[in-house]
């Protein structure tokens, strides 16, 4: 799992590259939040859904909170192009 | 030695100007908070803790916190959320310290309380339970709770300002709220509906010094004073160059003295009238007004000043400060008689507050 630099900077000590066991994206965010309290809030809102200007990719496919994750999946949490 | 800090919320993070009681020299520090837009940066004078309310298009709302005068910052939004399925909180807009708690106003309009110094938040549900809420209509910048005014002596009382909705008051710690807009004009309603119970666009709300129930309000449509905690308002705009502006700042000790920064009008560009900057002061509760221009730009000046971007300090001769949409900070160390530009080329300034840090007396 790879975090966007701007996201990792909000959590001093959080490595950009981590190995995490999770069944889906929501569970992945829960696991990240347990290690770095508040991280889930930065990625997903209270709807709940991935924030509008962030993208989560699972194995290069754009994902939502319910997207399943396999044991060898690569997950990217990236900031979207925002602004103009 | 004692310090005086000016706390700036800007479109690109928090900045601090650090000076002393002479208010001659200022050192700029920042930007802090990862350059997030910060709508309001305040401090608790009792502890020196600084908080910044804001939100980022990528990462949502948060309240930032520093316990070492801005050197290190943390952020939290734990509990700063509406229930699942409701429109999520987009950004935090306003902060206030009251009776040991920290309050945050957010967009879409709502109020949150923290009793652990901003680490976690609980929703003050009573405000959004008000029966008028389905009729709350967003203003130009959205449906925003942008002002929180705690009662200085009665912790159960508080006023909040919501743009295009009006002022609400609680007398029971936030369980029940009542609109406080009687006498305020709403120029955008049909002629026979210009004084509704709510729907007025409050811009700035200030309490006069002295523990009375006198409030002042800069509204989208006029300037007002209330002598009864907002139950009734009277227009005090006669003598001002415009009925439109954002901030209203009360003198720290004189209940009759108030500072405003009128802009030319809501549909005329929203800059200072005639492109000449002036702070307007009353010393008689709004019966008469004086323009304070000495040291402020008097030609080609097209900035605006937003609702939270003017502040006073509490020194013997009060200092007045305002930050502009063009990133300049102006200050007066003599109650507005003369002004200097204290900082320029900053991002658009959204809020200005002051923090006095007493020096240690050698023991």
C-alpha cells in the first residue's frame, strides 16, 4: 500500500510504503487508522465514501470503500488533480 | 519579556507575527498547518494553546493545534462529523473558547464542542434540531456557521452566526436555540417581508465590553446594535459610507467604541469605498462615525476584509489589526489614529486574532 506524499506528511512517522492485511478498502483504512489515528478521516468522509479529491486504486483499478483486496494486491492512495 | 502574537488564518496556512508590547517590530513565522486553508486561528489566553479551523479539498475538515506557540502542530477531526448519510462536514470555519471547552462552527452549518482541547469533538445537536433548519438557505460562500460568541459570565449562554440564516441564541448550554434577528433588514425579500424572524445574512457579531447585553452586528444589509442580547436590533448605519461590510470589532474596555471596515457594496466589487482604505470607528455606540485613514492606502486600493480578519489587542492603548484579501496586514497601536502595514505579500488573509503572552517575572 502506498500513500500520497501529501497524506503521509500529515502523520509524522507514517511510511509511504506499508504492507497491510485487509479484506477491502474500508478495512484497510481501519487498519491504517488504528496505527495512525485520524488517517481514515483524511481519506474518507462520513457519507461514508472516498473523498472527492482523492483516488484509491487497487491493482491499478479505481476503487471504492467496498472494493476487495487480495493478498498480493497493490493499493495506491493518491491525491487527485485538484484546483486549476 | 512579554510577547504579543498576531495569529493569521490564510488561504495557505497559518502565519504568526511575533512582537512585544511596543508593537513596533514584528517577526513573521509560517506558513504552518501544511498550507491548508485556515478560516480561523485563535488562542486560549489562559494556556497559550493555538488552534486553527480549516479544511482541505483533498483531506476534509480538521482543527489544527499547537501548544508551543506555533512550532509544532497536530490535527484532529475525531467526531467532527454528522451522522452517516447526511451531507458531510466540508470545512471548519470558526472557533471559540468558553468555560473550559473549545467550540467549532462548520460548513454545512453546525456547532461542535470539544472538552479535551480539540482532540475530539461532539455535535451540539440542539442547533440543527431547530425546526427552522429545513429553511436554512446557503449564502454566497455556502451554509456556514462562521461566528461563535460565548457569554463572558454565563456559560449556558452563547450566540452563533450563520450566513443567510441569522443569529441564534442558547440560554441552556446548547440544547435549545432561538433566532435573534428582530429589527434586522433583509433587502432581498419582497417589501412586505423585509423583517423576518430569520433569513438575515449576519456577517459579524461582537459583544460590547462591560458585561452588558449590548451586541453589535455587521449584516449584509446594514449595521445594528442590540441592548438586550439580540432580542431587538436598531440600525446604526447612518453616517457610514456603506451598509455592507464584514467585520465588527468591539473595543476591549469601552462599550461605546466599535470598529468596522465597510466595503462599497455587495454587487459593486466588495472593496473599500472609492478605492480608499478606512477603518470606521464610533465612540458613542453608533450614533456617529469617524473614518480612520492615517497611514492606510488612499488610492488604487481594491482589497476587501473578511468577517474574521479584524481584531483588537487588550493593551493599555488598544491595538487594532486587519488583514486583507490581497495579503496585507495593517496595524494601529493607538486605537486607530494611525496605521502601518505590518506584513505584505501573504496569501489572502481570512482571520486575525491576538494573543498576549506574559513574560516570566524573575523570582
